[in-house]
């Protein structure tokens, strides 16, 4: 007796589900604005992380020189 072939279907991620709901609820312009705002937030976080790392390096160099 042969087993039936197994079919794998991808389960949508939470992100995919939220994007689907977003596309139903928001017009295209609002969706674009929301994505642009989120991209700006991520970029701000990246710059803040870089700034903290730079301060750490500058403090380490200053301590090494004294």
C-alpha cells in the first residue's frame, strides 16, 4: 500500500497576514505613506545605533590616549 503524497503549503507569516489586512483597509496612498514612515523609523534606529557605537569608540580612544 502506497502512502498518499504529502503536499506542503506555506503557512503565511504574521507579516503577510497584516499586509493582507492592510491592503484591504487602506488605500494605496495610505499604504505607501505607512511603509515610508516605517522605513524612516528603521533608519532612525540604525543611525541611533551607529551613533552609540561611535561614541563608544571615541571614548575608548580618548581613554587610551590619557
